[in-house]
């Protein structure tokens, strides 16, 4: 598992809050230095069960853990890697990153590098021909020139 | 002048009178020629050449024109197919109003869990456990940086609209603008992929057990360089069973707990 901090310009649907697009995702990458203690500090709280309490079966923590273990026991078999189980593991490891930070659940100070502006925008579509994925500048120039030449030829054929 | 059977058609123009009007009738007539080339009159010879040349030219012109038309039609169709193939539709966003917000994700703060009641912490996990990675209000798949292949899962968490302050829902102007663009905000890319044979094994010291003597979950996490290896093991009633192999993260390590 690799966690990398990146900056992005993201478009959301104003009606249902879903992510529409990552409009801009610069190459800037900042490695993180998270360790096991960052995650265990959160898991120990979410899965805490007091085994000295005879009524612990009535707690939310017990019920959640019971549901979770039952679910994993159903979908998993010995010596068989189950994609659903992997999905569960990935979700468990993602929740602390998404929720347990000062910008979402915490009320502590937030870093100064948070996003500072948002835009209400009208969405439209742009059609692009001869879609290419090459990062090579000369390739992209060649493709654009070829496309322009083909378009000119197309128009001249109509006369 | 004798004629020995050879003949060709030549145009003839005859004047005609119809009442008081004079008109001309253009007809084709037969002109007999000698079979001996040298015996033909010069006028007959010229008429023959002229007719053949004009006829051939007309035929060639007609053939060329019709085929050129067909050729250009086909070429135009082919170019149309080429130009319209492999097109893509890209979204474009035209901003109508810019305003200040605080948006994005900040680093993990484990002490937040201590400030919550354990009930609330469990509820947050229960709420998001099954759906988080499928819910595109908070996450979107993006191309990976550290891995490739079918077992490589790359997610980007930009921070949802619910973590933006002030809340976007409080902004009711410009109802025709259906998008909300958060500019240049920090987020986290998380990549999950199998471990390699050179990665270290998870040991008991990397794990913590949560639950009761009858039902428990063991979660293991180990830091390796700037990456993490994680795994889950499950205990039901009387024995440890291997229900979920360490994965996700840089590990597919088989370990049966006992």
C-alpha cells in the first residue's frame, strides 16, 4: 500500500455531490510517512470492546465487529484469496485517511495548504478527434498536423 | 469514285423549312470510303479522324468524370470515417462564480479517535466500510503511480463536498451551473497491490487483536520504507481461521494462525 499526497482540481456534481472529473492533477507528489500506529490508534477506538463488561454484546462496537467477522467468514475460505475480503481490507485502511483528519472530523488546526477557492461552473462537452495519449511532444504535433491535413482534404473533396 | 464497302458515320446538317421558318436538322449519315487507305479522299479521311477523336474524347471525358466523382465520394466517406473515429468527449467547465472556501484533506490525526466516543468511531467505520471505495462522492479511480496490472488498485481521495467550508449547499445562486469545481486542493492517492517475494513477513508484533474470545479480528500493519503492508486474520469461536490473506497493500502472504 502506497499513500501519496497530491493536489487536484476536482469537479463535483452540484445535485448529488458525486465527483465528475479530476480536471487537473499536476505531477506534484509528496510521499507520506504513515506508520502502523497511525492506523491502530483509530482501529483500537472503533473496535474497542470491554471484555469485562457482561453487557458488551449490546454495544455498537460489538455488533459492528460481529457483523464484520461474520461477513468475512462467509466470503472467505481457507487458503483462498477472496476479492471481497481484499476489498474489505482496502476499505478498512482507507477510512482513517478519508475521515480521521482535521479537515473532516477533527476540530484542530488545519494546514495552510488546503484549497482556498471553488467555482460554480456550467458543464459542457468538447469533442476531440484522433484522441491520443502520447506524452511525446513531437508525436502530438505530428498527429495534429496529420489531422489538419486530413480535414483540409475532406473539405476539398466536397467541392 | 468507286466504293468498296468501307463506311463510317458522319454528322450532316440539313436545312429544313417548316412553314415560313427555316430550321436545321442534324443527322448522322453514312459516308462510304475505300478499303484502300491511299485511295480515300482527304475530306473523307479527315472526317473519319475527327469523328473517332471526338468520340474517344467524349467517352474518356465521360468515364473520367463519372469515376472521379465516385472516387471523391468514396475518398470523402473514408476521410469522414477516419476523422470521426476514435473521438472522445471531454467535459469542459465554464466558471460563473468564484468564492473562497477551505477544501481538501489534511494528514491523518489519530488523536481525533480519542476525542470521539467509541460508539461514534464504530459508527463511522460501519457507515463507510462496505461502500467507501464504491461511493464516488469521496473517491475516484485514477491511473496508478506505483503498480500496474489487474491486482493494482489506485484511488484518489480529494475530500468530499461534505468536508468543504462553507458548505456548497448554502450557495444557491446560478442554478443553471450544475458543477462545483474545487480548485487546487490537497488529496491522497492510495494504491493497493500484492507484495513481492522480497517483502518482509508479517509477524505477531505487527498485529493487534480486536474482539472477544469468541469472535475476533486480527489486523496486521507493517511499515516498509515509505509503504505499508497490511493483513487481516479472523477468529471465530474456537480457532483462528485464515479468512483474509494479507493483501492490499504490498502483501499476499499466507499465514495460518493457531
